């Protein structure tokens, strides 16, 4: 899962794509509003890691599905969350109860 800070407008995510081609299209699908947005980005490839730099306004705790594609070929699918919490301390199960 990729984590971005909603306080910033400019974001960078690093990922390992299925193949290495550019330019790529980044699509963000909001899981709550069910709205898909194609985001313009600047991509760079270094040592097998694709870095996507893009501008987007997120709200706290927004959850997105991300899709990176080149033409009809899907290079990467994943999840993204917007939070101001430190990613090392973030828990998806915070304040949830489990019954055993």
C-alpha cells in the first residue's frame, strides 16, 4: 500500500512495474465516491524503480485504487491511502475490534 500526505499537493510514489516503458498513465479510483481520475505525471525509471511525481489534492483517510498503464497494457495495480500519520506507526485496524 502506498501512503501520501494530504497536506501536500505534490506527491511521489515509487513502484516496481511489470514492464519498463514510458510515458505511463496514472489512474486514481476513489473507493468511497466511486470516481476515477486520470492524473498527469512525470515518471522516471531508476534501477528498476518507477517514480511517479504528480499533483493531486487528497483528503485525510481517502482510500484509492491506483492503476498505472501504458496504452492497453496494465503495468501496476495497487492501493493508496492519504494520511498525515507516520507510515511506520499507521495501523489499518486502529480502533477496530476483533472477536475470536
